[in-house]
């Protein structure tokens, strides 16, 4: 078996996660070997590691214009979001017996980590208010104005949606904060890798994101908290990280992430130009396919500047997306179909449902996401793969095939395991 003979896949699902490059794996291994000391120890090596952590935080401060913020390292975006939302609300809960008069505002297309957390907070008596979403995938600023009042303690919104890449009009928030005293949490998970972000410009009090959405390192995330803001810790312990999160810090993960940000501060202008070029090429290739298929190709994402250029959402009518994704995966072409967490419970995209798409069309969409490391040829291979799939079903509608074989396409857990094993064995045979 020669691992060097593995064919490089066409990976266009980078909004889900990114591969970790060899050099970051080497650095991670090295740091685990030599920097194993506890950061809270009294050894000189621990003191040196603490100084390195400060350097890493300075890189993040520059990336986010966060000089007046505390930088807390967590296990990922989900923990950061839970800590931010629960932390703000629990402070209010511990100080007030009549909690029903306070409200939390968010949108209906936020990540599950936010939606499930506010559902939990509702059990404590907080009123949860949802901003409706337009057909273009953005919230209505007037609707937000009507929902915010002097009893609002928290507003939680993403900067850009993870399924469509559409940027939300959060620039209206600072003006609202002049009128009402609330905390603004912003989920930056989908947008953090594209380029530097100005927290102060948008009046953000708390921000959350993960490393694996930037360069593939899983198990670490960040929560940015404006200094002076009271947040109840979610994890109590030995007082680490300014008493915001107990537990021994994972120095190796923090150090490697910091080295990546340090590099990214130099290279992001070039990376952004590459991404914009890839975006235009992707649109061009899809439009060519649209000429072949006519109205069967629909862009769900905006093609304007109000979208992250590295995330695109399209649909091909009468094609069941799980069939197409499975077909492409067997040819080492990988695209997504929205938030990966939805796949665990076999849930269709609630984001597209809020955008008024029909159930039939929701079952036909693809999310194409990429970064500066992708190639123009990746999109050629994707479009050719789609053409092959359309040819393979020989004029039949994939969606109708799915409906006729519902039990086959909705397997139970045991069937899922068998499918996974078969796929694994196929991959092993390819290595021989």
C-alpha cells in the first residue's frame, strides 16, 4: 500500500470543515512533545508558554480589532456560543426574580447552537423573539427595530449565514445600542477565515468562532468578550483564563492556531483575491450548466457583494441532493448540503425553508464552499460530475426515484453503519 498514490479529492465543502495541512500537523506534534508543561505551573517553561499565549492573543486582537476585549479559548464555536448566551442571561437571572420581563432576540436562520441554546433559556422564563427572514436570506432591519426594546438583554446574530454565505445587515446594531442597553453577540464562525473583522465597528460585545473553519484544527474555538462585561462562566474550575473558563489550557492547539493567524495577517490580501477569482469562475461554470439545463438551475445565494465569496448555494430542480452528493463522493468530489449537524438528525435546511423555498426545492440544493487552496479545475470536475450524474439517471427525476424507494434512502442506524463500512472498504481497496 502506497499512501502517496492516493488521488487528491476535489473538496468543495470547506464551510463544513477544512483539511489540516502537513506543516500544521508537524508543528502540533512538535509542540505536544516539547511544550507539555501545565501553564499554571511555577516552572520557567510555563512562564515562557504564558508569554507565547499573550503573543497569540495579540494576533487575534489585530485580526479582530479587539484591543479592548478578553480572548478566551474554548473547545469550539458551540461552547463559545453556549457560554456567551447563557453567561449573559444567567447574570441577569441571578440578580432578578421576575425574569419573564426580559427578552432575547435572534433570527430564525441561526446555527443550531444558538437556536437550541435560546430554546433552553426559554425554560428559565426569558422571552425569545425571532426576527423573520426575507426571500433573499437577510433579516428585515425594520423588523429588528420593532423587536428591540428596553427589556432586551441580548441580541445574537451571525455575520454571514453558513448555508448561503449571505451577509446580514448588522451595521444597524450600533445605532440600536445607543437607544437600548443590550449585549450583542455575533457568530463569526462562517466568516472568520475570509479576512480581518472589526468588532468595534459593529458594536459587538461577544463573538464566537472555531479553528477548524479556518484551517482544519478541531477541538479549539474562541470566545471574545468585551472587557467589563459580566458573563457567568459555563465551566467553573481553577480560575484559568481570567476565571471565564476553568480547566487546563491546551497550549499546543492555541500555539498552532496562533501561528496560523500570524501567517494569515500577512497573506490574507492575496488569499482574498484568489477566492474572488475562484468565485467568479464558479459562477461562470454554473451559468454554462444553466444554459444546458435552463430554469432547472437556481442560485439561492446572492451573486452580489452581500455574500461571502467562498460560499455558494444553488439548486438543481428534480434532483435529490443526497443522491447527487453520494454519486459525486464516489468520484472523490465533495460538496455539502448545508450545516453538517443537520445530517445527524436527517433534517432538511430550515434556512432555505425560511427563505420560502418549496420542500421539493429544499431537497435539491447544494452548498459549494472553498478557499484559496482550491483550484479552478475543481469546478470543472464538479460540473462534469454533475453532468455524469444527470446522464446516469437517464432522464428520470432523481427525486421521484427517491420517493419510490423511501425506505432505501432513509435507512436506520444499522443500515447507516453498513453503508459506512462498505465505503471504508472501497477506500482501502483504492490504496492497494
